[in-house]
C-alpha cells in the first residue's frame, strides 16, 4: 500500500517534470505567466489596490456602521 | 474626498476595460476545450493518428490562450475590494459562496486534468487521457457557472434577505440563487457563445491553411468538426438568447426598451431589424426615435413575453407609469425608495437609542418599501434610463453577427460535406474575415448585459453611484491606463505567439 502511494506521487512528479522539461512554447508561456502574476500581485495589488474597508476599519461592526451611514446619509 | 459622478464613471470604465479584456480570452477557452475533446474522441474511436495530430495542434493554441488569459480576471477581484468596496460589503454573502466554489472547483479540476491533458500523452492510457480532456472542458465551463450565477443575481436578486444590522445581503435560499432563471439563461447563453466563437476560430484558421494550400487535410478535418459543432451550438445560442430576452422582459423591462430603442410601448411590438437612432430624441417628446428603421411586426412581443400580442412597455411608459398595464412610475418608485432609505436610517437611530418598538416600526416600513430602495438614490426619473444608443447598437450588432455566424456554419458544413470548400476561395476569405467578428459579438453581448442594466449595480436596489468606494479619482485614472497598457501587451503577446504557432502548422507540434 505504502509503495503504491509512493509510486503514485513519483508518477505525478515525473508527469510534471517531464512535461515541463520537454516544453517548447510552454517555456515562453510560463515566463509570461510569472511576469504577469508578479505585475498583478506585487505591483498592481500592493501599490494601487488596497482593500478599502479592511484597511480603514478594524472590525466588521465598524464596516457595517460605515456602510449603513453611507446608505442612509441625507442627500 | 468628494464622491463624485466622475469617480463612479472612471471606476465603471476601469471595470469595463478589465472585464472586456478578460472576456477576449475566456470564451475561446470555453469553446476550444470542447472542440479539442471532440477531436480527441474521434482519434480514440478511430485510432487514426492524424486526428491525434489535429487534436494536439488545437490543444497547443488552447494552451497559449489559457496561459495568457490566466488570472486576468483576478484584477476584477482587486477592483471589488478597492473601487467597489461598498458593493462588495453589501453583496458579500451572495458573491462569497459562488466565488469560493468556483475557486476550489477551478483549482482542483483544471490544475489536475490540465496537466494530464498536456503532459500525459505518453504517460496514461488513451482513454484516461480522453477522460482528462473532457473533464478540462466540463471543469472550465463549470467555473464560468459560478461567476455567472453571481452576475445573474445582480440582474435579478433572488434568494437573499438584506440584514439592516450588518448592511449585507444574506443568502436565505441557495437553490433559488443557483436556479435563478436569469443566471441559468445567462450561463447557457454565455457558454454557447463561447462554443460559437471557438468554432469560428477553428474554421478561420483552417480557411487560412486552405488559402495557402498547406496542411489541407488537417484543415478540412478541423473544419468539419468546427462547422458541425458551430451549427449545433449556434442553434442552441439562438434558443438561450430567446430565454435571456424573456428574462430581461420580465425583470429588467427598461433594459429591453433601451435595447430596442422603444420609447412608446405597444401591443404587438415589433423588433427593429435595423435602424438609425435619432440622437436628438428625448424622453417624453413626440419625436420618432429613428431616422429610419425596418421592423418585424410582433417579434418583440413574442421575444419578450412569448405572446405575439403582448404589450411591451417603452421608456416613456416605464418612466411615467401606466395604470392600464400595472406599471408604477419612476417618480412613485423614487418616493418609496426614499421611504426605505429614511426608514433604514430611523431603524438605526432607534436601535442606538434602544427604543425597540420604534425600531421595529421603522424596520417594517423599510421592508415594505425595500424593493424600491435603489430608486431612493436617484436624482430624477430620467436617471433610471440606461444609455439607449449603446444598448441598442450593441444588441443589434450581437444579434446581427449571431445570425450571420449561423448562416456561415451551415454553408461551411455543406461545402465541407460536398468536398468543395477548398475550391471556394471567396468563402475561405469570408470565413477568415468573420473570425475577428466573433469577438466583436462577444463584447457587444457584454455591453448589452452590463450597460443595459444601468444605473443599477444590483437591479432596483443599489445604483452604481452608491456601490463605488470613496477613493481618489486620479488613482483610478492611473490604474485604468496601467491596465490598458498591461492588457494590450498581453493581447499582442498572445496574437504573436499564436501566429507563430499557426505558421509552424500542425506538423511542428
């Protein structure tokens, strides 16, 4: 049983390993994916996209109160 | 910081930009996964390695599209938290569940079976590989289901209850949310449009090979599969489109009126097959909305209400209301909406004072008028009308192109069956030129769906102005252009890599 599990994980490892090493266009695509994810998560998210309610308020009660104020403010 | 209309407009423009770019990639993945699965099924059934070669070529293009499009939707998640934080809070529970399911399902199904599909050709049996390919197709399409359920809820909010203490909509009926008729028709219409786009993509590229007189057998094989799949799914697209329009008529009559440029409602209303809107036309005036138009009598009544003689309300009727047809005027809805907002404020105030009897009274008044709450934020009745020209032209471009695609698939299948397609150069060029129009139709469809439901973020309950965050307009403008550059670069990369692979051809795979 233990051997079968080990073999299964070995099989998965080699599936990915052989797949990645024999890629042609795939290498360019992976490079693009890595650059894209870096730009999105590190630059864009970090610099420009804070979670406004999470950053400005400490608890869900405060967030609820703020939204209720916004919804019921006299216009 | 002042919360201005300019800020809301820029936040909307940014969301539209990211959604439209994201949608350049998604439908091709939705459709191409199925086409590839069909091709591989033929390979497994016949044992003919030419079908394996065909499958692998289109699978390569699918991989390029998938990799470039991957995570472009994440940007919209960022925007929910930053630009649309009020909205995200208010709908938290409704969006949370479907999106969490989507994330888990997409991650497990796609990451596992994608690997087997791309790397497993010589590692697993033919049948296991085929099952993986089908599971990728089903998994990709199912991940679209959850986001469309969330979108369907925004257009027809069901299965939820607003909690006045937390200011959040909470789910009370999961199945009502899942089987929301608007969500079901939207899901089916959207995925089938992806199948049509992918079929046109395969036919267009194959036509190029035939024009160039290279890889002709491969191209002909591909065209037969894509034409058959395209024709069947086009017919399905037609029926799901009909159901979508029916749902719009029932839940979003103002959107339907804008889509058709219908100001003065009528029984046995016709569909404008084509027409040119008069931009000087204003709500409530006597002018003809069109410089010229050609109508199909009764078709709009039938499309909207499945009854040739049904009354279809126009923009003027919906604004002014009509006792005869049971329509409440926007003015009256605004009055009730203001009562809902004031009652919510009173509930909050009395609760703070611990005056529970008065708080309960206020809550009852709120619940009685909550259906119209969003109208309480409108400044004038005309604000309830979406951009008519944008809705009208987008709708007609989508329908017109959809009709042309159906004709093209029928012709393509016929010419393939009689083995004449490669000889008809005019048709090959037509197929090639039609390919980009598939994306035009897709984007037009999204514009109808999203611009047509304005001013609402949640139909009748929350206008976009109330849904957006109070942040700096300049920062939204900067990120708008940042995304425009980023997504354009990704699009150029995709087109360049794809063109290179297409030029190499199926033998290079």
